């Protein structure tokens, strides 16, 4: 019996060992080869790809389309599962992988119809845009064909990804257009507060401009309840696969204000942190063109960076390009059925209704007597974002980049551009012209508030060669209230823009490294503004200058106080803390004479109460405020979450240039996952950094090897050839 038991234990041990070896072998097979040759049908000539020690490719191709195919190949090689999640999230197909936990997002995306709109838009694109998209898809599909279910570790239990379709690449801009203009959520939230607060206090929650042509109607409790139910289930940051509304810093100076004699431009888009990061660095050279900077896996164009002559970056405008309509009872509706496959349970059949304004979003929480439909600019026919990005990639001057701006239809952004002679800022895309109303709350769908056209191009805010020699935007208002085109009512305060301008004032002749240091600046203009109020009640902040550094306790107490004070003010008003615009903007208003009524006329007691709670918090800011990059699918799964979550102590908060927006646990979940500084005197000396790394495969060092350098403000360059070649690939026809 003992011999039998001994053999049984030995057999089980051997079986476990074999399983471990097999698992390790399968995972090893998902790693890309460091050298090799692959075939991509349709190439006109061989393409050489050299990867530097950070995993950043230099692509040398004969034509623009050959380069697009190569970019598709390296995107798939390093980020295929990220691309798969992007297209599934946009198309409402996540539940096929994740089960019922993602049904909330699938229902929303199927109702909005992003994938349907992308396919329709693709059919209308110019031939040259389609050709680039098709070439990119051929590169992606070459990787899928070569690797199958070994295309990334996540595909091992799921099977090989479906072939990449050219229209799939349009989903990235569709998704950005949805989240970087979230006015529809603000409209629903405002409506849900009808009868709970006076109208002036509802407006103050979003720090809105005075109303323009409000839709006059008596409060409707049933409608307010329907809006509240809907707002509670719509995807919102920091949920997985979402983005925050406010994003990015950008500034530029012209040649007379730089030490190089040519313009310098800086940009750092602020988006949600994730593993892998949203951006992928690359340099592409053809005989006629150069592109270097941040690409987005799934997209064949350079999104942020420079070509041979022009550098550019983007920042969110917060323009209002979404409206919710309360449809009249006799409004004709079309219907379609959407079948959502759900892993582990029966399919769900969703009936989607549409009015002439757009999808009926109230059906997301069940059909009721109230029919709420939404119009969104990025869902309207003729979304030409891909054509606009291609034109921007080809631009040879600020003027040509400005001409591309109207075609970058979604999302609406501030496009900051520099060439060797001048700087310019343009508003991309198109803004709806409303027959009446101000887009602040849902309006009757009887036609009185319909969209009757578009404003774009020269009709939107733009500036070229300003007399000041500088251009700055950090999501603050882009035009005065009396601008001829109505852009929206809700605007963010200029805390970060003030800091940028103050730092530029101290740099009469800047060099690129000055701008790189500015991007990691942690001085909070907001904290400096608030500190006099706090110092009346406590000595904790004595000697603190408002710098949100890692090695100080005051930033932790300050940010804890900010949240507690905000919570107490909302509690006093009988509100949950999920309404309104940015917390800092609202708190700054409440502590002003105009906002003291939120405290009953005297905010000192609430300030003190919040301080009593906050000063009990111990520790330094960096340790309490790690930047967290988590896998969107695995973040809640034991073991897998540990393997696919990266964390590092970090400085900054929501109001600093080095942005690190805290969540409820004080973790930094939103900030500059990419930074670029572009030197127009020699674009090869431009500076770059991203986080956490180039690869999406957690088994590779390149998944995380840029994280500490990003946190510490280091930079790298993207010359034509890497200083050292760590890996190389040749692609052949």
C-alpha cells in the first residue's frame, strides 16, 4: 500500500510538473521573436523594422501604405489584445469574453450603434484613406495568421482573434468622441435634479454660463426619475473602457521666444491609466515622409507627434456636441434587434429604437412612457476623423494643418500646431448649430430645439502667429461667452493654464528641456488659492507652498480635506457626490462670496469639520497616491489582477501640470500617460515618454520598463536609427 501511495504521489507530482511546463510553454509561445521575417501580401517592397532597447520600432518602408501595414503588424505584435478589447467595447461585444459583468456596457454601445456608424462612415471615405486603412488591416491580419491564439496570452483560453476589418480602426475615434464630450450625462443629471434644487444651484454644480433660451416647462417628477435611472447605469470614468471628460495640457512658443530660434511645442494628453497604456511610440520613415510620436493601437495614423515639417498635439475643448431629446408621444421610431452573446449564459436580445434625433437611450434601463433620444456629433453621417488625421500626417505647414482640422470630425479638440516659422491653434471637427436652447438639459423633441447645421473650420475659434508669441490651453474656455458660434455652457477653470503661463513668464528664451520639466511640475495654483482659508483653521499647512510632492504629508491632508468638504457640502444639500463638474472648480466657487449659500452663508464650520477628518490622515503623498495601471478585464480577478496591475508612488493631483487625478482610494488613475516636446529647429531632438511600456504582454519587460522613467520626468528621443538595435524584423511582399 505504501509503495502504491508513493507511486501515486510521484505520478501526481509529475503530472503537476508536466502541466506547469506545458503552461509555461504556451505562455512562452505568445512572446514575439526578437529576429525574423514575415510576409504581408500587398507590400510593394520589403520593410525593415528595428526595435531599440525600449521596444520602440523604427519602421523603414518604401511607401505610405507599406508603412501602414508595418505599423499594423507591430501594433498587433505588441498590443493585439488591447486592440481586441477596444473594438469589442465599442461594438458592444465584451460579454462574449467577460460574461454578464460587462452587459451594462454592451447594452449602451449596441444602443448607440458605434460599430454600425463606423461601417457606414467607412463606405463614404476617400479612396486614399481606405487604402491606408486596408494596408494597416493587412499588417494586423498577418500577425493574427502567423500566431493564431498565441497572438497574446489572453487569447490562449479564448481562441484566435477575428480578422481585423478596416472599419474597426474607425472605432477608436468613435469611442474618444463619446467619452471626451460627456454632455449627455450632464444633461441627464441636471434633469434628475429638477424639483430637488433651485435652477441656479443646479447650474452652479457645473459652473455653467448663464442660460441661453432655456426650454421652459414645469418640473416632471416622472421624467426626472427616468433621467436619474439612466444616468446611474451609463458608463462613466473610472469604469473600465471609459475616459474622463477633461484631458490634456498644451502650449507653444514661437521662435523669438525660444533659445533655439524656432518654435517649441509641448503636449501631454491626460487620459485614464491602464495596462497597457493607450499610446504606442513609433517612428516611421519613407523616402518622402517621417512620422514620430504617439500612435494608438488599432489606428494607422500618427495621433500626436511630428512629421518632417510640423509638430502637433491635442487638448479637449469640452464643446457641447451631444443633446438629449424628450420625444413627443407620436414621434415615429424605427426598431432593430441586437443579439448580445453572453459568456456562460443565454444570449440577450436587445430591441433598439431610434427617433429622427438618434438612438432611444431610455430603453437601456427598460421601455417606459418617457422616450429619451440622444443626438451625438460622432454618430452623425460623414464622420471623417480618419481622413482628417491622414491630412494632418501629411501637412507641411501650420496652414495645411489648419486646413485638416475641420475633417478631424470627432472628437472636437484644440489642435496646437507648430512649423519652423510659426505656431497656431485650431478647433477640430464640427459643432452643432441649434435652432434654440443651450444644450444644458434635455429638451422637447418637437423640432423647436433641433440641430439645423454645423459650424466648423474658420467659424470656430482659431489663432495663428499670436502677438504674444505663445499659445496655451489646459481645457479652459476657448472663446468668450459672446463668440458668434455657441460652443456650450460648461467650462473648466483655468488652474493649470495659469500655472503654465506663470512658468512661461519665467522662461523668456526656452529650450525643449525647460518644457519637459514643466510637464512634470507639481505646483498647484488651486491649492495656493485655497490655502488662506485653511490656514485660518489649522497650522498643518504652515510652510507648505502648494507643491504636490511625493515626500510631503500636506498634499495628502489637502486632497483628503477637499473630498471631505465636497462631501459635506453635498450632504447638506441632500445630494449624492456624483453630480456636477470638477470637484476643485465647485469647491473653489463654494468658498467664494458668490457660493457661500451652499454652506448656509458661512463655510467656516464645514471647512473645520472636513479638516478634523483630514488631519487624522497619516503618511506621505507619494505612498498614499500610487499611479495605478490596471488591466481592464483582469483588474478584479485574483492572481490575474496581481500579474497585470502596475503601481508606483507618484506626485501631482488633479490640479497640477503633472496630473494625477485621485480616485476614492487616493490612487492616481488619470494623467499624462504620454508626453511630447517638439523642437522645430531640429525635430530629431524632440523629447518623448509614455507609461507604463511599449508591450501589452505582461511576460515582457517592455510592459513596464518605462514606468519609473515616466514618473521621474525622464525623456527619450526618436532618431531615424536607434542607438542600439535590440530586435529586428523584415516584412516581405
